[in-house]
């Protein structure tokens, strides 16, 4: 049993204080040729290589591959686009459009970059995270 658990990355160190299994950090890939409509929610890294239509809420990073087509409202920690994205993007840390990427929509993030060759049409709001005031001595 120990070998089987190790094979799936569920060694004894993955157990919580009461013996329950702790979920390992996850990476999910939606491959080319796959089309999904609906809502995706989760944690970890998501790599989209196929087509998606709907809403994505992710506590992690979304990577949109060069052949991917995404028509969605997206909320994630970070968003990296190498394919085609249409929709409203909200990222805690950054939105990055790579040279093969195309974005049509609204972006709200702490940082935004678009490489030479990227296509961007829409509205961009770059807002620094609010800092807490340090107490004066």
C-alpha cells in the first residue's frame, strides 16, 4: 500500500494531524482537441490547450497555450496568454500576453505586459495592491 501511495505522490508526509490525506499541489492540463463549456473552479496551475467557454475562477496560474481559444471571464492569481482569449480578466499579480497571444476584453491586474507581436484590444486597469499603513514610532 505504501508503494501505491508513493506512486500517486501520497506519501506519509502528505497526511494531516488526524491521518487524512492532504491534497498535493495540482497542475491540470486541458489538451488540444478538447472543448469545454461551463465553469471551472479550483486551485493550482491550469494549462489550457483546447477550447473553453464560460467562467474560470482559479487560485493559481492560468496558462493559455498557443493553439487554445478561450471565451471566458477569468479570475486567477496570474494569467499568461499565448493563444486567443476573449473576456474579462482579473489577476491578483499579473497578466502577460506573449508574442503569439491575442486578447480582446478588459484586464484588471497589479501588472500587465504585452510582448512584441501580441494583439490587445480592450481596456486595461493596472492597480497596485493596497498597502497597509505602517505605524509611526
